[in-house]
């Protein structure tokens, strides 16, 4: 989860969730970006878990991995995550601007 400070100075946590498969290079890249930014995340491996893959598909409307959420916001996949970083918007979504 990423830290986010509220207007009152209280710290709330934004949960980051990634649905992945073990050998997906895009999953590895997405995790490496978050790890480089020291953002904790919950990884849900769907390789051998058809039920988790179904949940991912229902939540995202997509069948490819990774599928990434920051809080309740579906970011999309690796390309969308890196696009947010390149546009300078990822830190804001993670709440890092307040740290």
C-alpha cells in the first residue's frame, strides 16, 4: 500500500493490487517499477488459479496480465502504468506527492 496524507495530516493507505502470471515480462516490468519506487503491493498470481483469473476478468473486463489497481481505480496493464509514470501522474495516484 502507498501512503497518502489527508488534509488533516492523517495517513491513509492506498492499496496497490496486481494480477500477474509467473513468466509474464510485462508483469515483471510493472513489479520492478513499483519496487523501484518502494511501493508495496499485493500480487495475485493467476497462473494456476482459475478462480482468481475469473475475479480479475470480472473486475477488469480484460483477460491479459498484468491488471493493476491503485485503490479502487483500475489502471490497466503495464503500458498504462508506465504511461502514468512518464506523464508524472503515478506519484500523485500513489499519494507520494505528500510524503
